[in-house]
């Protein structure tokens, strides 16, 4: 990474990714992963998220692609735009210490 700040953002994006699946009710299959990448793009504007969606939808069948764009894509765009800055939530603070 070019700067320490960019390295931290990339690391934090990987750390919070799994928290966002249940937060947005998205499965961990390819459709759910790509919908989450759309949300991540809206939240962080990272080009890798856009590239993931573009490349991932190329692997879909026509039926899957249609389902994704009709039902998941638009909802994911709205959710990502309307949600507060989810990168700044201190998720770890909500875990019980053992």
C-alpha cells in the first residue's frame, strides 16, 4: 500500500466484511458476496469492490445475473448509500471478554 492509512483501510475492510453479511442479511454464496461488494463500494469507494462485482457477475448464468441485477444490486446500492459509515463502528467492543 502507498500509505499507512490506505493499508489500515484495506485491513479494516477485510476485518469487517464478515460482520456485514448478517447485518445486511446476505448469504455467503456468490450472489451474497457480490451484493456485499456493492455495499462495500458504496461505503468505501474502493475500486477492487467494483472490479469484483464486474468479474463475479461474468461467472453467473443468465438466470443468476438477472436475479442479481433485479433483486440484489439495486437494494445493495441503496443500503450502501443510506447506511452510516460502517467502517468506523467498533464491532469488537460488543464482544464479551473471556
